[in-house]
């Protein structure tokens, strides 16, 4: 099976890799680039653990082929904190509100929540719940996740 | 699997027409990649349409109609205020497909070609009288969306044919459309029944109507008897009763884990009433309220 | 102990300590089993029964083993014999023996140098089945003559 050379941008860095056309973007991030923060929960677009931004759009990276990333720009959980290590307010609030337990769904939820707050800085609880409906968590029961997103949104609005 | 990323639909069609094995066109990929992953469909040739210029564009035509490229995502539809204002039912139908993440990729053309009888994106298109530009080995042709579904997982497209764009007619004055589905939860589910209504008024009286039902037959149904039940009325209670009766009579559902045939038949009538009222209200001039928030239908 | 001597402040109880693993988990640095990779690591793929109930007549892995990079194919023949009780039950659920007992029952497993190669090889493992009748509820399973 011949591989395809893919040149793309991940968290602002130019990267390239060789992808079998059957490999998903998630496979490529994890196996070729060592970015294992994006998780494979289901592989079928149901759980949201692999959420990334593709040219700014929230997508499930298990439903994108690696070869489709050619020339695009990808943001993953690894790019969420500042380069100096300062956490994004969402990350900080998830820790403060204990909005995680096993943590497997957390990277995907953080990436999805960041996309929400950029589009809608003041979402209602309903809007948060619908936006995150494609992010499944089997530990925390969602309530703390919603509170953490609301709290982070309030802080971000205050800072703006 | 060979991956192709042609730059024209004609080239895409040639690859498909010349292939001997299994081929799939790739737009949003939210069905194709799931099949690939499950091993249920492993294409020998996968033809990515997204490098074709214009495939991701939404264009308002000179006559007021809309052209939606084959790779336009559900999220992009919802982010186009003019389209939401003209065809809220089409947009809200597609908006019910999958999660936010799926919305970032899933397309109307893909929802149509996947061939699910329960596709939420399709009844709205059928009710709107939408058409598709189909490119194939014999050239380009226009097909009515209503003529494309041929059964579960099947379409009337010929080998090598690919949908290049979907066209919505000009909205015109005093028109409104709406779509709702029934699901047993509030989000992330597949329609038990779906219904789209598109109508036009003269004053308070309905002068044109198209009613489409999803998930109650092997393909989406355009129900002429439903239209007849409300055309010439002001959507009074008698008209709504006649509409519900016509919807129930047209429904030919199966029983499966999502619902029994009896339940689906009943819900077809309930939804037809409800959706018609929304479409009527929009046609009366409340179109500015736009499409409802995701899930508000429940 | 008199009530006024009950302590009302504690080092941790009643406070909101940050979880020690929180930082790693919100940054994507936390490592789970599937996140580890080692040099020369092999990847597995499982061949599963497409039948709800079938006798396994023959498993031919020669085409799979002929692929460069395929290191092993295991079947029930590679497992111990003569187990009883819970260990037998566990083994029976891990990999099918004489019969596949449900759609999806593992029949063979392939180890190869990449996940895709293992999946390709798994498709080349040829299993000959003799399809047997199956049941879909408890009453039928308990009916006379079933085992």
C-alpha cells in the first residue's frame, strides 16, 4: 500500500508525515506525530474524544483521513496551553471544578468547549449541553463539566 | 485503497467510471469513514471531492435560488444567515444530523447519497423542491432530489455519477418551510419519523404545499394527499386533521428497535400537524426568527 | 467528647484540593495504555466469527502468514487444553474452540508490525465454518435438546 506524503500545520508548527490513505487524522496525530492527547474512544464519530479543530472547525479526527490534512491547519489539546505552560482558563477551571476523573474524554471536551466559547462567549447551560452532546463522559456526569465551562466563559468575558 | 483528489467533477466521475472495484466519493466522510472503520465497505478507490473549486461554496443565484456545493457542511449552512432565513426547514433538518463535530463535516449531498430512509437532511430538500447537479460519464444532468433515493442504502445515481451541487429554488414571497423529527431522546439519535413542510400563502390561505415524510418507508415520501389537505385552507383545525390523516395513510413504516409501525404511523400524523403550523407561521412573516436552536424540536 | 471539641477544620476534608493528576489530564500529557509505543512493538488484529453459531471446520492462516511483517497467527490450538470450570469458561470466551458461539466471537488473532498490516492479514485468515442453528432468547436456549 503506497503511502502519501502529507504536509500540514499542527498547533502552529509545520509538520509532515507519511500516511497510508486509510489512516485517519487521529491515527496520524497519535502514531506519526506522537500527539497522543487526542484519544480514540469509538472510532466512529460518536464519543468526541478525538475532537480537534481543522481550519478552525470542530471535527472528530477519527472521521477525517490523514491525507485530507494536506495544507490544512490543525489544533489539538497539546496546543491549548500557552507555550510557557500557562493553562487556558478552560483547563484551569476543569481542574478547579474537578470536571474530570479518568480524563480520557477531557482533551476532546476542552477542544470542543474552546470552539464553543470562541463562537459564543456567553452560552446558556442548554447551549453548552447541546454543543457538547457529541462528547461522551462516563465518569463525572457532565454537571461539573458544564459548571467549569460556564465559569471559564465568565472569566474570559471579564478579561475581554 | 487508492486515494484520489481530482480537481474537477468530470475527473472525479472518470475515476469512478473507470474503476473496477468498490469506489466511494468522499465529501464530509462521516458515513464513509465509519464504514471503512467497521470494515463493511473498504473502497478500492476513494475519490475526495474537496479539492474541486467551489465544492465548499454556498451561492445565492441571481433569481434568488441557492446553490450548495457537495462538500458544504451542516455547520456552514447554519452560518449562512440568508439561507437560514430563506430555507430554515432545510437548514434545521441538516442541523439535526449528528454532533457539533459531525456538523463540522457532514454534508447534505452525503446525507442524501448515504441512502438512509431516516436521513434528516433529505425531507426538507424534497419539500423545498430542490434539485441536484449530477456529473457522470454522459455529462451533466439535473435531477429532482425526490428522485434520487431508491431504497435503504441505494440511490438512483448511475455508476460513475456524482452530485456536484444541490440547488434550492428562490424562496419568493409568503413562503415558509420547517422540519422536525421524533427521537426518544433530546440529541444524537436517528429519526423515528421525520416530517418537512414547505408552503406558500396568498394572504392567509395556503396556495402551494409540499409535505415530505422520512423514516416511514424505504425512501423519503412526498405526499401529495397531505398537500391537498391543506391547500386552499387557512390551516384551520379541520385542515390539520385532514393533513394528519393523510400523513398516517401515506406512512408505510416497518417495526424496528426505534419504534413499531403503529407508533410511527401515529407520530407521522402528529409531526405533520406540528410542522405545518411552524411552516405556516414562518410564511406569515415570522421568518426573521430563523431556524430554531438544535434540539428545540423535542 | 463534648460537642465544642469536635473539629470543624481539617487539612483536606471540607477543602477543594486540586487533583494531582489534573494538570496532566487537561493538557493531554496523561498517558493511557494505548498511548504507549515501543520500538519493535507489534500490533494485533482479531478475526471474528460472522456467524451466531457455527462449527469451525478449518482455519487456514497461510496467506496471512505469507505477508511480510506478519509475525504470528494464534488460534485456539495455541491455548491450553483440559481446563475446567471458570478458567475453561474464561478461555471459551476469549477465543472460540470447536464452535463459534456468537457473532463476533474471536476465532484467531494476528500480530504484525503495523496495525493496518495486522488488519489486512486478519482478512486473509480463511476460516471454514459449518453454520449451526442459533437461538435468540433464554427460553429457546433452555429448550429440550439444546446444549
